[in-house]
């Protein structure tokens, strides 16, 4: 199986996505999406941004590599009564089933950044976007002190070294890399802009509970716990992550979670 597909089907990202809905809606409201636009939401998960895009009247196609998330997205769209939002399987590195220049907007929030071939991802996103259209990416920032970058940094310390040729998804959080990748796809640097933004994880439960959700349902963290267990270090990993989640919690309560995480918002004018 494709290792990236295996990673995201291993857990159940819907458990985490439930804490991201409000920020997803707030982000979509900034994107200038209007009724009738054709939108591709790439690495869409179960629709944290695709569903709000459809509620604005866009014709939305969500594409994700994980079959369980595609199923969850279609179920959410059905429950919301949205016949203008569909989800299907696909790989951000190769969107061969999608026609060139067919979308007004391509949106990928913490999705396509995890695909293993970043230059192919940039090329495909540009290919399927109409001239005059826009691409928006949300990418976690390497070495950032906020939650997700630190989760991935801690998890990496407990897992075996990646295979030769592996390109960290966090490299999408570096402006120079983004410019290089889209430049290779024909986009001049002046057509690319950046803004540091914040995504907030929010839920009516303790940070300890939220950490356990990552431990049990988030592919990268699950892999870290598998590796740590083999080395007798699972308790150490759990303590490190528990400390992180509690330190990052801004809710003012031990029974609620409110954790902001910084990310790089990329806008590409095609």
C-alpha cells in the first residue's frame, strides 16, 4: 500500500477534525469563495473546509487519499443536505482524473503538504487551476513553538529515521521552498504571497483527553507510540506530549481545550 495512504487510514482524523471546525469556517470566509465557483479541496479530510465552501454556494470536490475520510466527508455532506459537495479518493501527487484548468479555487489546508512529492503536488495544483484562479495552502511551520509543529517534532524523535529521499512535509512551511516548487510549475514569485495565520483546536474536554485523541487516532503520533513501545519509551513519550498539550492550552480551565497553532497561509495567483 502507498505509505501515505496507510498513514492516514491508520487512525481516524475525524476525531481531531471535530476540534477544527470553527477555524475552518473562519478561514474559508477569507478566501473570496462565491456561489457557482468550482472549488477543489485537496487533502480534504472529512470536509473541515470543503463543507463551509459548499455552504457558500461553490461546487466543491473534496479529494483525499484516505478512504475512511472520503466516506466520512460524503456522510457529512449528505447530513448537511449539500448536493454541491462530493468527496472522492485521489492522490495530490497525481490528479490524472481531473481536467486541466477546471477549478476557480484549489484549497489545501494541512493536506497536500503531507504528500511525498512536493514538486508534483505544486505542478498538479497549478495544472487544474483556471487562469486567473487561486490556490490557497495552509502549511504547518517547522520549529514553530505552537502545538502541531511540536507534536511532529516530538514524535519524530521517537520514530526510526525516514527512508532515503524522504522530504519532510514541514518543508512546505518555508517560504523559499514554496516559491521554488510553484516556480517549477510556472508561477512567478511575485504571484505568491504569504501570511502567518492561526488555527485553533477547541473542545469541551481536558488537554489530557485531547492528547489521548492524538495518541489513539492521529497517524504520525500513533506511529511514534508504536516505535516508542518497542523501545520501552512509551511512558516517556506520553509524558512529554501531555506536558506540551497542557502548556499550550489557553482555555483557562483544565476541563476545556483551546489551543492556537500557527501556520503559513500561502496564496498563489495563477
